[in-house]
């Protein structure tokens, strides 16, 4: 009887050991699956909701003083298939126009405009369009003025929602 009980205990111990050994590959598999899932989430997560721009800091308000436009660059991410593309854009802050922010992309074909101190206007080197200090169109093939961007101040920092617009139209149409 005692012998039967010992054998029963041995069987139980062997079964527990077998169960435990089975758990090791399962735990390894679960850990690998979690690592792959986390990497996939990081890679595929949307950084920009389709068609909706996000607020981006462009600097403390104290940096934007004086009577001339101040250029800043910012980066946006755009989903391109499975990958995200980082794009650099340029904007001008107008300190004397209540910190209005203008896109530096020429509305003709998208070249970046420059500010000319001597003429106090914006100039596009691609096809010679020019724009007044407030961004309104002066001359050249561009059919509208420079595009204003939504901006706001939060805790002393100027933020902008960068948007691209359709080129070469007189109407301002946000690119989706
Ligand atoms: S792209 Fe600016 S004038 Fe053509």
C-alpha cells in the first residue's frame, strides 16, 4: 500500500515537472510575440490622422521680435504606404502682424520664397513671383498670396498647424 502511494507521488512529481517544462517554450513564445507586436505597433502606428494637421512648436514667443519676417523650419510625418516619411517645411513668422505664420511654399509651384530686406517683400527665385510683407500677391505667375497657417500661443510658445495647399490656384485649397 505504502509502495503504491510512493509510486503515485512519483507520478505526480513527474507530471508537474513535465507541465513546468512545457511552460518554458510557451513563455518564450509569448515573450517573442509581445516583442514583435510592440515593434509592429511602433512601426505602423499612425503619427498623423489622415488629412488632419497637428500642432507643432516653432519656438518661444520671445524669439519673434522686430519688423522683419522670421523663418523657421519644422518637420511633419506623412504616411506613405506602410512607412512614414518625414518632410521638412519652412514657415515665416510675422512678429509685427500679431505673430501670423505664413507658409514659405510659393503658391505657384511650391518653391520656397525668400525675404528681401531691401525691397521689403517675399520673392520666389523659381519664376519671380513677389509678395508683400503681409503675404499678399504683388506680381508674377503665382495666382494668390502666400498661404497663412493656423497658429496659436500656449504657455509662451508659438505653435503652428502645418498644411500644404494645392498649387497654382487662386482659391486656397488644403491638400488632403
Ligand atoms: S514656384 Fe514660385 S513663382 Fe513659380
